[in-house]
């Protein structure tokens, strides 16, 4: 996950060691991953292995196919009884680690439809729910709390409207494997990213 995010956000040309440093992982692993992506024409590399081009769309589609959201985190569903606006206000005032992902982020950049389901990465779902005043719910849930396998993603938070949000490549990957209109929201967000690379990359 960290390598894919680093690669999606990098401005080519970029080397293996640079990507490994950003992703805080082993250069050997990065080199093997780039070799596989090169064979699938997702990246182009020089003879010395530096990445000259990244097809961000293909990269994110491949990532979502290989590692859908449910394989990267455990999910639980909750009800914010006072609605999502109240939830956003509570998040702006809290100190707990969290990241907003999915529809709520996409709607603020490339809206497709109003957000009815909030998706949040948190370290501890039960603890976050208690702080945010959420009730466990199966039917009628309007919040999904995701506990990631890799807690390092909290270090890459972005600020959007006073909320800590996931990096856009991660948001896209989450939407691509999400329910309902989520894939359509991912497509709209990828179109915006392709047209606004200088805004979100690097």
C-alpha cells in the first residue's frame, strides 16, 4: 500500500531508493514490484531502473483488484444519529487518529451524488465510536469504521476543510472496491486527478 501511494504521487523520473525512502520499506521489494508493474505496462523504466512514467489510472485499478479494501482493513458499521454534519464537526474537535476516505472525500473534489455513508480509518473502532457518539448498527448505518492492517497510513493525512483525509490514491482504491455508486465516484475522482496532477502530486 505504501509503495503504491508513493508511486502514484511521485513526479517521474524517480528512483527505487527514493520510492523506498518515501514508503519506508525495503528497496529490494520496491524493485521487484516495479519489475512486475513494468511487465504490465503500468510503469516505464530506464535501463538503470528509474521510473520515467506512471499510468496512475492503471496502477490504482490494479491495486484495487489485487488488494480490495476488505483485505486491507476490518470494517464495522455504525449510526451517527445526528447525521453526518454533526459527525464532521465532532471529527474537527477530536484528537483521535482518523482519516476520512471514500465518498466524503470524492464528493468534495469531483461530486457524483450527496454523501450518505461516511467511511473513516481509525485505530480502534470501539474507542472511536465512543468518542464520536456512534451506535453500533447493521440496518440504517451511515458510518463505516475501518481498522487498517498498516497504521502508517495515518502519517500521510491530508487536510481538507478541517478534516484529516486519506491520500487520494488510497481514496480511489477504497472507492473502486466499494458498494453501490462507489466505482462511479472513483472514476470521477480519477478523471479529476488526471486533469489536476500538479494539485495533488508531489
